C-alpha cells in the first residue's frame, strides 16, 4: 500500500475534481469538504474545463480556503497519453479557451462513437442518457460508465471500464490529443505553471525528460498511487531539474479511498508558497 503523508502536515491539495468533469461534488461542496478536513488551500483541476473554478473560489472566499485556478489537460508525449496540471493561469485567456472548447467538442464526438459501439453490442443506452448523466459537465467515459451502471449492464463503474471502456475494452475509442509541448505553451501563455500529474502512472523516464525539455515546470510527487520510493524518486528528480514539487489526492468522490485521501495527500503550506514564488 502507498505510504500516506501524515494528515496533520497536509494543508494544500492541488489535485481535485468536481462534477464539472468526472467528480461527484459541486465546487462548493468540494470546498466545504476540504475545509472540514483542515485544508487551507485547494486547486480545482477538472479535466479540460475551468467552468467550476469561479464557484469554488467564491466558496473558498467565504470559508477561508485559498482556491487556485487549475485544470487537468490531456496531451501526448512520446506516443503516450500524459496528464498535465495547469495552475494559477488566467482562465479567460483566448487561446486556452479555444482549446478547451475544441476538447469539449472532441469529448462529445468520442462519447458518440463509444455509445454507437456499445449499441452494436446489444446495449440500449443513448447519447441523451450520457448527456443527462453529465448534466452540463465536460462529457467523459465516467458518464458513460454511470449510465451502464444505472441500466444494470454492469455492477460498478470499474466493471464498465474493465469490460467496455478501458484500453482493452470492447467499446474503447482513443482520445484526440495535442502534443504536450503545445499544452504546456497554452498554460504558459495564460500566465500559469504546468505540472506532470501522477508521473508514477507508467510514465517512462524518457517521456519525463522530453516534457522537461518542452518547458514543464513541475512534478506531482505526492499522489495516492505513489508509494514512498516513488515519492522520494520524483522529489529528487524535481530537485535535480529545479522543478516545482506538488501533490494532491486526485479526489473524485466515487473512487475507492477518495474520502480517506482528501486531507491526507497534499502539501504543507510552505511547499505551496514555493509554487506561488515560482509563478511570480
């Protein structure tokens, strides 16, 4: 089992999701839960959307929680999908907004292709079912999985991914991905920093090195999937290359361990201050 940092030292969680992407809580409810867990700072990093940030920041102002602007972007590096966390950028920057709008359209088209494949396999879901499940959020595979659970085709979302939606699933459709260098440049142009999310998710060293050459600003060293040895390795790598070190729970609200992870995986405020210093 990954070794969790002591909760008393965790004051900032820089990786969380709301129902604006594939989480289950509203931005306000997420901030309320974070505050109840003793967090002083939070980054809302929904997948390919910033639509929940303003609400979260309003809740943070009311509750005394510093809410950073954030996003999690999907990109391609070395023939692999990587996830990049953007922080403290201008969410209204035109090029970034154009990219997010295009990704939202791509997500819709991908979901349509997945639904069509599932229907050819005898399942009865429709895109209207998926849109209802997403309820205005950026559509993703978890929304399709939720429909499959609702209709009784599978017992859990995990089973939906195992059988249908995952890489080896019978209805898998690949994402359209932009080069990581382009994603990094978009965040930089909006005045922010870009961090590689959960590098321990089978990200080869050569890919990490290429991202650093492309201008990567930091590594997410603390994550529920990182054991003590991975955390130590990426901490040293960040030091060697002068990168910002971040961490978070990757909270969604429905995954196993989510409630335990919130308030347990993250950073002390001193580390958050170093991130702010890197931005300024």
